């Protein structure tokens, strides 16, 4: 059911002009290197949130519940990474305010030594194509007009933020020895107990039959960047409906069509819909190629809970948070620790250390938590 139309105007100042006044250009600080604690223990805290679809109020509730923001709505400093897996647009009126909030948190996080990882969902790309089937008329009025909305998501600050800050997928290392986020996995690197200590985030899913999976994640993200640029740079077609569906630009390559296809990372649903007998063997191949432990995605909602499959190797975090769906509010919490043991004389001589690696992954709901993974192991190495 569509919300009633709202007009967001402050005196004679629209949301767009207010944003332009408050968000003056500034230099972007470099992320602060995360250091181990004095006892040598390293901890990384990650929160991921799925589809939000135009609902600022529920977005804030989820971010507060998960400890991403404080009571003032600012970056709390309680997490190291906040990951959003796309589909913030459509089915609600709060588009501008939501992208503005994420941009604010992105800058605050960097100043505090944290980072925000944002992803394009199929709905962001649909809107860039001109497929506006899920755009509420009341949401268009918050931009001013159809043409104002087209400009905003192509050449305006929303479109610029998509180009600068949003990727199709992310490879997020659990330990800094693997490099910063979105460092490509090198399958030829020497064996290492932490070589796959990373997580994959994407909106739809990384299909086992998708042909541009590697090098991961740069191959997919390069295609996403080039397709978005072509969509934003072309003369914006009249939106569908009521006009004909515009489709991808004539200049789109076969690989860009595949990216946006049913088995591409924006639309794939197989990890949610196929039986365990298929997905649990199939996911092993994708994990091996991408250098990650787990595939985490949104797109396919379960309105009652987040879904963990194959011992947490597949986690689907879309619970229909927006009031357009009425699903449960949820966030995914990942806490990773690497704790050194007291070195023995033998290990000190060999320049190696024994560590306990502990990974806890749980779904957070308003009234409970659900543990998906609580895994410990001992490893040896020098990090």
C-alpha cells in the first residue's frame, strides 16, 4: 500500500537545496588502520543490513538496534564496518533522506576509523535504466518533478554518490593481513590459514554459473561501474510506466547484459530458492574462487527471520524491513577475534605464533538474537 503523499519543504527551502547547503565539498579522510589491542588481540566488528526500500524510520531503528548509530543519529564508533547490501530506493518516500544519512555516516565513520560499504541493488539500477514500476508518485514530489528526479540519480549528488561510493559486490577481509576491503583474492598466493578469512557481500547473489566471477571482486565491480556510467550519461528516457521499457543502452556489452541478467549478482535468487542438496555443494566452488568463507546477500525476503544455510556459508539478510513489506526489523552482526597464545620457546625460534580465531555471527532482532555461527579454531602464523 502506497504511503500518503508528503511534501518535504522547510520554508522556501527544498530538501535538495538544503542538502546542497549542508553538504559542502570536503576532503575525504583516509581510513584509520585498525590496530590490535595491547595484549595482541585483534577484533573486527561488522554490521550488515539488507533491503530498506524508502523507509527512513525503520532504517534508523535498525541502525540504532545494531549499535551503528547513537541516540543523536550519528556514527556510534561501536562497529568497524557497516555494510548495506542495496535496495534503499523504491516502495517508499524517504529516498533522499536515506542516501543523505548514509553519506553522513560514511564521512563520520572514516573520521572515527570505521568504514561504510554500500552496494547497488537491482532497484538502484532499475531506476537508472528508467524502470520506475515501484516508484511512488509521492516520492517523486520529494524531488520536485520527474525530470528533477532523473537528474538527481544521474548527474546530481545521489548519482555521484552511487558512482563514487557504491559497488556491486564487496570482499571484506576479517583480518587486515588480507588487505583493505575489495582487495582481489589471489588464488596463486602461498597457502595461509587466513587466506579465506573474508566475507562476500552482494545484493542478489553470486551464481555458480556466472561467467565474470573472477578476479573477485574487481571483475564484477568494473562491469557495474561501466554500466552505471553508460546509464547515467545517456539522455534520460521517459520512465516506464507509462512509457515503454527503455532497456539497457545500445552500447551495453554482453558482459554488462549478463551482469543485469537473472543469474547476475543483482538478480540471482538461487541461494535462497534452491534445495540444500544443490546449494551446499555448489557454494563450495564459489567460496573457493572468491577467497571468502561466507556469501551474504539481500534481495529475497523472509519476513520473519534472516536465513542461514549450509552452516552459515550462505546468509540471506533481507527481512522486509520497510513498512511497504511489514517484515521484521533485523541486522546481521559479525564479531571476529584473533587472540595470541603465550609463545613457546620452539615457536618463538620458528618466528610463528599460535592464535585462537573466534568468529561469531548472529541475527539481531528487536526482541532477540539468533546465533548462526560460533566457531573457534587454533592457527599458526605471523600476522
